[in-house]
C-alpha cells in the first residue's frame, strides 16, 4: 500500500517538475502531472538502460527522479508536436 502511494507521489513530482520546465504547468492539473510523471519515468528508465546507467532495483533515488523528469519532458515535447495547431477541447 505504501509503495503505491510513493509511486503516485513520485509521479506527481516528476510530472510537475517536467511541466514547469516545458512551460505547461498552467494547463496541467494534478492527474495530468501524475500520468505524465509515471509515463515519463518509464521513458526515463528506458533511456537510462540504453545509456547503461540504469539504476538497479526499484528504490527511490535522485538519478531515478532525474531520468524520470527527462523522460517526462520528452513526453511533453512529443505531445506538443502532435497537438500543435489543434484547439484545446
């Protein structure tokens, strides 16, 4: 139970930091930050694995957060490219 709470909180922090970096904070809510943070963490873990810098295990770490933020920024960038020119619904 506690591990799920930590995962959700880490996703929220990762998503929030990435939204601040990418200038999307005003258009994103808490749920969007959590989703972007969780997906960004998966992308970041993949990048870390490709660079042979993958943190071992599932423990909470600063490098894990950094790679998560990088992954979330990449995700927000791709979303921005896909939705460019579309009206917000």
